[in-house]
């Protein structure tokens, strides 16, 4: 049986490149592509891929949040995090969200193909490009989650922060999340208080530093 793969990346050329390479693998079937975190969740629900190759820096809902949703709602679907970031912070956040593996975008294609197979087989690989950052933690404490790097703000607050940092208005953020404008304003106030930040510019800088949004 072929491994059914969903590719989630906000850059069309990256999705096309990954599809072109992975389609040459005789044991893989690329069933769909997603350009946002929300689209990745929707397609995962509809198509139930074996593996989602998930970029961590997605618009509307980043890859960390999308991974949490997929793992919680579709535990049979496995997620392989693919990111431009290779430091411990991002690896730990991705694995805490439920990703089965983590690769840097600097990895060779051969490593990606092997890792997809490992993830499909329910292994928990971290790419060699990570330098074994958290493999020790995973093996020594496999029954416990990694300690959270950032647990100051809630899941909903992270969603609000991402949309605001992406430049969306309070009204558009409320519409995207299906809540009232007042609710978004309340979340924004709480976020600022928790992070000791007092402007949208400050929130945006924080979001970029934490990998919640990117500059590209």
C-alpha cells in the first residue's frame, strides 16, 4: 500500500517541488496540497492522509496550531514538521504539538523521503540536520511531553496573535476565528498584559521572534 501524503506549505513553488520529487517514489502517493494551516486541517479531515508534511510557518494558522488540531481530531494521521528553523525552541514546540518527526528545510531530499517512511511507520525521527537536539529527551522520557518553551499565552491567544501579527484587522481576525470583535479585543488586551507589550508593533516583533509568523 502506498503512503498517502499531504503537502502543506504556503509557497506554491515549494509544494510543486516537493510533489515532483515525492511522486517519483514508488511507495508514495501525493493526494493534495495546502497553502494554509486551516486548509491543511480541512484536507486532512476529508482525505485522511497517512502523513502530512507540514511547514511550520503557515498563514492564518501556523503549522504548530494546525498540527495540534490534526493530532487531536485525527490521531491516525501523522505529521512531519518541515521548517526553516533548526533550533531547539521550534523542534520542541513541534513535537509538543504532536508531530511525529521534524526536519529542517536544509535537509537532502533522500532524508525527507526516508523520514516520511519512518513517520508513516509510527517512528519518531528527528533529522540528522538537527544534530540530535532533543533525541535524548525523547528516548529518556518517552512517556512524557517535552517541557513547553512558551506556555504564557493560551492556544486561542496564539491564534489571535498570529492573525494580528499578519496584519489582519480586529474585525477580520474576529471573522476568521468566528468570534466577536469584543472577544478579539479582550484576547489582545490579555496577550499584551501577559507579554508586557503595549503595541501591535511589539506583538508583531514577538510573533516573528517566536516563529509564530515569518517575514517572507
